[in-house]
């Protein structure tokens, strides 16, 4: 089950909270010192993990990656909202989702992507930069 992250912005420099999803120097993970950075990486990890993909925790993850590649219609925004809200409340209860904005080609035909999701959230009361997920026509996902 999830645990509560203490609302500190900076931890002890000798205490590492976790590792970033991206590599630092070749072959070395970047250590995270701020609780907000760790929470953001936890959110990215949750959203990019499909349900059933994680060993020994088959209910961890979301169905978001299954939904974003479906054809855009009127229901896709609600499906994306539901696919994000419930898993975040279960696995990351210290993250408060303020809003989820979904832009599709139906909203703006001039966009160069298939779908863009902007998640505005806070971590234990601390406002964090919004998380943007862009799904391109070629099937790539940028987060």
C-alpha cells in the first residue's frame, strides 16, 4: 500500500528519496532529493505502467496507455479522467489531482499530435508544475 510523503521541499542532502526515471551520466540513475520530484516520478511511473505489468503487484498501474491510442471521440476525455483519478487515489494518496485537461484534434484540428493530457496537481499541499503527456500520431508517448 502507499505511504504518506512528508511535506518537506528538501530532504537531507545525504538522504536520497529515490531515483529518477531518466539516467544521469551514462548508466547511472539520478538520485532525487526533493519530495516533490520523487512524487512526480512516482506519478509518471504509475501512469506509464499497465495494470498487470508489475511483478507481485498486478493491480498497480493504469489502463491509460490502452485508452490514449483509441480513436478520439466524445467519451475519451471521461475515460482518461477515470483511468487517472482512481489509481492515483489508491496508490499515491499524497498527490491531489486538481485538474485533468485533454486536448484532441476534435478540439483543435490544427494540432500536430493525437492527444495531449495536462495534469495539474499538488503534493501534500505543495503546488507542482503540471505534468504533460503528449501522444503522437506515430504511437510515441512523451511525458
